[in-house]
C-alpha cells in the first residue's frame, strides 16, 4: 500500500512537471509564431498604413469608404502603388533565417535604413508592426524584423513574396509625389455640364460643348449653337473625359514658370457645375525642344504625337503622353456633319 502511494505521488509530480514545461513551451511557441507572422491575410480589416523612414515625414495611407486610399490627408493615392504595397502586406513570407554570424550586421544596418511599418484596423487598433531593411546580397530577399516588446534580441528574417524574385523594399519607400494619384481627368462623364476647348493660335477650331439632359450641344467659341454637326462625335468626345493620367508630376521643374507663361497650344476647361470648373493648359514638348516659332495644326500634332507639359488650375504641373490625351485635342471642324 505504501509503495502504491509513492508511485501515485511520483505520477502526480511527473504530470505537474509535464504541464508546467509544456505551458512554457506553449508560451515560447506563441512568441515564435508572433515574431514570424508578418503577413496580413484579411486585407478587409486594414484601414490605415503608416510608413516611416528615418529623418522623413511619415507616409500615412487611409482607406476611404469607396475603397480608394487617401495620402497624408490631402491627396488621392495612386492605385497601382497601393496595390503593389498591399500585395506585399498580404503575401510576404519567410524565405529563410539568416545565419547567426550575420545577425549583428543586419541589425546594425536596420538601425540605419530600417523602415517602420504599422498596420491598423478601425479605431486605430494595431494589427502588425515591423521594420523593413535592405536587400540581401543576391537581391533576392529583403530583411525584416517584427516589432516584439517581449523579445530580448530581435530576430531578423529574409522575406519574399511568391510573385517576384527580388527585394520588396522599394514598394515601401516611395516619395509623396510617387505615392500620389496622377489623374489629370478622372471623373464621371455623366456629371459633366460643359466643356470649353480653346486653341489660341487656331481660334476657328475653338468650341464649347454644353450638356443638358443627355443632350450634347456643340457651340461656337462665342457661345452660339452650331446649326449642323455630328451629334455622335460630340457624344463620343464627351465620353472621352473619363480617365486620363499623367506620366509624371513635375511640380519642381525649374522651367515651370517660364513654360506656364507661354501661349499654350490648347486650353481645356471642364466642369460638373459653374462653380466647379477645372482648367488645363497644354504645351507640346516638341515645340519647346525645337523652339518652333509657328504652331502645328491639330492634325499635325495627332501625327507627331509626343508629350505635353500640362499646367493644371489646381496647382500641379504634369507631363502627359499624346496617346492618352490626344483624344481630347479635336477642333470644331472634326465635329462637322459627314
């Protein structure tokens, strides 16, 4: 009997030790999983992204109700740039763990060039927080460290996404200009009320279009309704005011003021109401490069193509390709009935 009691006591002690040690292992396993869990599978809960480079202002992206993203509370963020970032946030995975001998150098580099990334849900609930470092020597991975208050020594990992073989650091470190949406025109054509296209050197080709209850009326420069014109062409022209994007935002161009003070090839005004008019002025790059004293015709420009500087009434100075904006460079004669 005494022997049985001793055996039962030893069994109880063994079970207690097992659960105690197993509980410790669970805590270690939880911490291990936490420091490796970089990816955010459910992007639907993501509402805000803050990216902070050293000695630079943070980039703050906030999701709007229409699923677009606002940049620094003042601009629309560029869809392609945000999509590239979200791809990394969702798909990033561990490629391998660096050798112990390399960790000190990785951490030292991280202290110098590390980029802080904070992901938030609604009500500023923190979802993920990690640092993005530089690329590996072979440029096939990116060093990252999960911010973990419980870790005595940060553990860096080499990360990747399945869709590309290379560093993903570049997707986090865009300038504000490169994060910005580059739309010159990006509205609903159904909301347009009028369009005014001027050609200062070709005044006979200037025209106006007034939209009234799905009627597309072509007017002369002085506002008189033209007696004969191709209504389908006018309707098609209005429908072309949908999505036109610049190649580049060039607000810091040292020649901006000089170019803007020149006589533009074309000046296009459009609005959804009389109080919401936007205007763009187009300057063919070919005229500036070759210092042409004369002005090409509209048809000649359609053939030459190229690019235009665009001076926007809302304060931006952009560069746009003819293949994107050329559809708006039509003269009054283009709409004549045939």
